[in-house]
């Protein structure tokens, strides 16, 4: 892995850019099969790991469509530059109304370049869809968003993905995580980064307790290695699903800071957790986690009995 962290062209709330080195550092073994991400999101971990074979899957068809458009040549770095220069000028001239014009256009035709434009011009880079499947994030209030240096930055991000797609065997698939995990084999490594249960971070679909339980059952029975990214605690509360489900596995933690909140007061540190079914490089020996493992799990397990 290079010392430089490559940022993907599509931003997602909860993106693991600052955690990539920590996550990848746990992988000190050869990946004999495929690197599989059932929740691709930004894809930042896999894009930086650069496995020879990979499956990037997500239920959000617009993310998958964007990367398949790069793979099939419909989107290329030079096309992105021309598009963003043209659309950027229109945004600067027309202002906020042009953003909503592009948003309406995307919701009608689902053009992947419009998706890129919206992602980089919307409020805080938040990808959000309503119950009808329409992109509904408001404008980010920067009519001069697409200046030359910013466009070049995005173009370089697209070029990086473009070059790696040509070099490696990477597939991009729209499908439910259950199908993705079931199709994995013992030589594969699954990196699972689902929406954080109880954190109100849904960007395309609702993540429910049943989904968390289903994921647990699938990963528990998976014969290969897996890494699960989730949240451990913040200053207000803890993730009760760590106790209920994941405490039987190895867990390492790291404090992290997200910048999604619109106001600084809403931007708080969170302790991230990696759940692994193999021995990590740095085992969490904190008293807090040891106490977690000693607590009785039955009250928590009962929450999920209806899903069995």
C-alpha cells in the first residue's frame, strides 16, 4: 500500500479516508481469493488496498452505475473535466436554481455524470435519497464550487480509479448484502462497512435491527476472513450491538472524528470498532471492552429472537 491515501471521486458520509491505513494494517496475510465489499459506499478501503480481484457491491445503483461507466469507457478523466467545466460555468452563472435543475434531470435520467456533479455540489457531500428513490440533498451554497483546481482534483480521482480498473479484475454489482456474502468462498476476504445501526446514517436504504442480525449470522458462518467496520461508542452512548452480537469476535478500536454535521456543535468524536474473525495486529485490551465481554448477553440477544 502506498503512503498516500487516494480519495475516491464519489464522497459518502462516513467515508473511511482517515481510517484506511488502520484498517489495511490489520491485513498482514495474502488474499488468495477476492476482496469483497458488500457495502461499497465510497470504496475507499478497497481502492487503496488495490487487490488483484475484487467485488464491490452496493444496493445503491447510482454508485455502481458510476463505476461501471468508468469500467466500460462511458466515463473517462478527460470527459469528466469537460463536463464539470461546462456545468460549473452554468452553476456560477445561474446559481442555486441550476443545481436543482441538474437534480431534477438526474432524478429523471440517472446520468452518472450528473450524479458526480450533485455529489460534489450538494450540502456537505451528503448522498441522500427519499422514499421514492429520488436524490433530495439540498444545494451546498457554493456557486463557484467547480473552480479549476477543484475540477483537476476530481479528474485525478477518476483517473486513479480508471487506471486501476484496467489493471485489476474488479467487478461492480448492484445487489443486497445477503446475496453478496452468500456468494463468497473461504479464500475470499469480506470487508463489511454497513450503515451504522442506531446512528441515523442511512444514505439510500433503511438499516434495521433485522439487517444487523442477518449480517451477524452470515459473517459468523463465513468460512473465510472478515472485517466489520462499526461504531463502538461516543460521549453520549454505546453501541449495544457490540455486546449483543459482535463481542465473540476480536475487536480493535480507534477514536475518530466525522465532519458531516452542518454545525460544529454536532461534529463529535466517535470510537470506531473493527470486528475481525482472525487475530488482529493490535488486540484491544481496554478494561471497558473486557467488561463488555463479561456482561450477560441474554437481555440483548432477546432483542433478535424474532428474526431467527
